[in-house]
């Protein structure tokens, strides 16, 4: 499973760097609507994955190491909106986000290190604020699914 | 690689990780687990730590195969706008602290909610994604109206004055 994680991470990082998503300029000019490539990229990613996941979910396929496929869908709650807004402000200012920041750093852009550190601090600070009532990660992130070790 | 190649590739990766591990291809969760591992906590989801390292390395491979490793700040546009090194460093730092906090609160980021969550048809992800996209566009508009970032234009594929 660790190797699988490493491989998928590597593929993800590769695609991010290959599509220039790890560059500040790419994000900034997209949010300025000077170039729409990133929106198109994300749209296509969703366009491909949404129907495929829908079909796989309907067929209730068995995943290789995680049992029957289980998609995660949650009701909208306040923290999704507030968190999203805070994230959006930071995203516009920094022109990067969690995964691209790593690819940014490994491409030689040294301020990516500041971004990675900042992200760690931000994530951890939220956990500290939530101490005692730790929020489960959301639909887009890891959740507790029984994963058989290969 | 053009968007019409990388977009579908990313979509296939999302589906792939579900098919193999029944997990979403999110990124902020990888940071969370890596931090837990660094703090030597008990319940670390170890494969996400490998995944975290993988993103770094995968990006490195693409860089080496493509434009080549290039030591720079990564924020030339901000310098072109006339911002000093300390200012840029502080802006990037505070912005990413805010992003980390917001991502944890929302339960995901651009990959987690933006791609995986929306692909799973989660209302929470649609809401989070719409919120951060609209917010980012508005903040960018303010930045370009109010600061010298607005003086930058695209020249030879680079944002510069």
C-alpha cells in the first residue's frame, strides 16, 4: 500500500508539474481570466472522473485493496463554506496549493518551501483550535476505509 | 503537456486510486498524515506519507524531463510588480497558513474537494469548491486593482511589467 501511495503521489506530482500547475503565474493568470487552461483542465478531470466513478459506484465494484467502492458525499455545513473562503483568499495570494507547492519546491522554486511550511502550520493551527473536537477529514481526503494490506 | 491531456490524466488518476485503494486523490490529507508522522504520533496513515513524498518526487521527474531544474524563487511575478523579498516571503507564508487552516476546516483543498469531492458528487465539495473559486477570483481582482500586480501583463508567456 505504501508503494501504491508513492506511485500515485508520483503520478499526481508529475501531472501537476507537466501542466505547469505548480507555477504561481499559471494560477494567477487563470484567476485573472487571462488564460482559461486551468479551469478547462479541472473541468476535464471532473468530466472524466465523475461519470466513471458513478458507473463504478453503481456496479459496486470491489476495489483492489479497499473492499467495495465507497464514495463519500456530505451535506453542506458552515465549515465547508468558511473554510473554503479562507482557503480561497490564501490561494489567490500565494498562487499555489498543497500538492502544487510540493511540485513547486521540487522544480527548484525555493519559496515553495515557505509555502509547504505555511501549509503545515495552518493545518496544525486548525487542529489546535479544534482540540477536543477534532474534525474528520472531508469527502476529498482520506477517510477510514478498511484497507487490506497487500 | 496541454490541458486536454493532463485534465483527463488527472481524472483517470482519481478513478485509479479509488479502484485500487478506495481512497480519494486529495492533498491536504497527505500533509496532515506527514505532520503526524513527523510528530511521531500513533495513528499515522503511512501510505499517505509515501504519497506526500511521491508528489514531490513526481514533480521533480517531470521538471527534469521537461524544462529542467531551475533554482529560483517561483514568485518572479511579485518581484516584477516591485515587491521586495521580505514582503513576498511574508505574503506567501501568511497566505499558505491561511490556506492550510481553511483546507483543514473545509476538509479538503483544490484536489480534495475541487476534483475528488465534485467527482463523487458531494454537495459539501460543490459548495466548498464554488466558495474558494469565487473567493479567489474576487481576491485576485482586488489585488490587481489595488496593488502593482495589476501592472503586470503576459509577455512571452511570463507575467511581467
